[in-house]
């Protein structure tokens, strides 16, 4: 009798697994995979990517002072070695405006180039700088904006010789921070319990409570100024364009999964790509109303934690363990044979 009960318990457990898998498969698959896996000669943690005024010439940065250069639009990369006092620097961000570029890192590191990276000089930073640099945005010749991991924001207009504070007080330790093209910032607190916003002209950050009990994972700006947020449990949410202080209904792009959502980026005003854990990559072509999954990318054994588009035809996804995906708009769906 006991063996029969155990047998039925096993069958029941198997049925539950099948049911859950069926639930996962309800997310439609995209018709073709436009992402190409790029061989990057490093196992360091990659953190950011940037291109000069030449879309073929760019740089990848990461942990352990990792700096890689491409001259063919990101198809191949070669490592570069900078003469630094410590090889353990973490390069958090890279940004270019034409030939002028910047690399921000920690502890308290800022590098500057005016010749597309042929040579780099170190910009001294004050010992009183609140926090460590985590983002740098090249805005124009000699103009750049630097932000730290406690929300301090500074701008230079003379190539890094002098810096002016843009906000009077820091916001506290943040887990991530993003800048919009028009100079606004949004920062998620280290524990994901709240977020803060700042825009030019304000003297201080404005704190905001999260919408529900789910911990915030990441936040950012859409092409039209709309805010987006990712929360634990696979949640995606967009702000209401007609009521900026309110949020639209929570979405679950892939219900019945436990992997996290890590980053989101717009390829066009309507097409969105969403990266997550365990090689999960999803796309929406209607501004986030419906989603479909790129199942070929699931074979990539990495968490996809940064999605970047420089223009509709140039995009990259950065994953852990040196994984890099390049958007290839030349890839098209396989043609179907004509009916006889």
C-alpha cells in the first residue's frame, strides 16, 4: 500500500513540474534571434561600454582595471593595459563626446582622454569627495558630469580642472543610478526600499516610497521621459505619462519564473529589451504592453545585467563572466518556402 502511495506521489510531483513548464512556455518566442555572442578576451566583470564619435571605435571597462578596445564596431576586442598604481581598480563607467572621453572608477579614480583613448591622463579628485565615482557622462568638449555612489553630482566645463557641485547634499548609498539625456537623475537605495529623483535646478534629491512591498531592483528613463522600474519577483512597471507621480499597473513579462529582472533599454520609442538572470532576454514591440522571449539566448550561461542601445542599429548586452552580446540588425528570419 505504501509503495502505491509513493508511486502516486511521484506521478503527482511530475505533473506539477510539467504544469509549471507549460506555464513558462506561454510567453511567445521571437521569430528570430538578432543577438550575436561576442568573444571577449577576459573573464573579469564587465561594467560599461562606450563609443567615440566613430561608431566603429569603442571601449569596454570592468573590474580589475579591465579596459578593452574595438575598431570594428564591437565584433572583436583587444585588452589594453594602463599604467596605474594599483591593478585592482574597478572601472565603473566610460563615456565619450567625440574624441574626448572619460573613465570613472573606484576607489576615487577618474581618467581623461582627448585623442579617442590613444593616451589617458588621471584627473586628481578631492579626498573630500562624497563616495566613489560610479557614472560619468561626456556632454561636450571639456564638459562632463560625474556622479558618485552616494548621489553626489559634479560638473566640469574646463576638462576636469575644476568641478562644481550640482546638488547640495548626497542622497545616501545607492544600488544603481541613471541619468536621462536632459540631465535628470534617478537613484535606487542600496536596500531597494525607496528611490530618489533629481533634476537640474533642484537643490536636493526628492525621495519617493516604492509602490509595494517588492524590493526595487533597478530604475531608469524611457525615450519619452517615462520612468520604468524593475522589482523583485519579475515585476515591471511604467510611470503614467499624464500623471508623473503615479504608476501604471504592474506587469509580469514571464509569470511563474523565479529569475530576476536586471536592466531595461529602449531600441526605439516602442521596442524595449529586458535582461535578466540565467540568460533571460525579452522584447516588447508595443512599449511594454506585451512581451516575447528570445529563447536562443537562454543557452548563454550568464546573468544579463546591462542593456545598452547607442542607436536603433547599435546595441549591446553585458553579462557576467565576460559575456557580451551584440545586436545584429542584419540577421533576418529564415525565409519560408513558397507554397506549391
